[in-house]
């Protein structure tokens, strides 16, 4: 696992500690790393980064790619302004699927 606040993974190819899913650029969900939620919400919180955000146009696209068992009902929602802050701080790697 990354050291808290360390932008470099300990091992090449290591899966990030925090993964988000974005839908239409307006709804965001924590699919991995919910133990860091409190720290993500703080402006000066300590958490491993970079954070990966997988963006999808629709929930159907997300389910198709992530698998039929994916459900946002099982995830914490994250306010878009928090994601914008992470983006501005260059702590977010985004993919658009």
C-alpha cells in the first residue's frame, strides 16, 4: 500500500488504495478505499494518492464494464466539489470509458 500522502506506488502496477466511479461527471462513488472517507472530506486530510476515478457516461456503462454485481447502493457517495478539489490538487487520475 502507498504511504499516506505518498504520490508514488510502493510497487509498479500496484492497485491504488482509493478508486472512485464517476457518472456523467456529476455523481461520484467510492468503490474502494471507504476507510479513507473521513480524510478525503478534510481539506488537509491524509490519504494515499493518486486516486483513480473511472468515469462513465451512464450507470449502464459502469455496470457493463465493472460487472453485473456493481451497484452504487453498496458505495459511499462523494460530493462533486470534493472530487473537484482532488482534481485541482493533482491527486486524481481519471479515465473516461
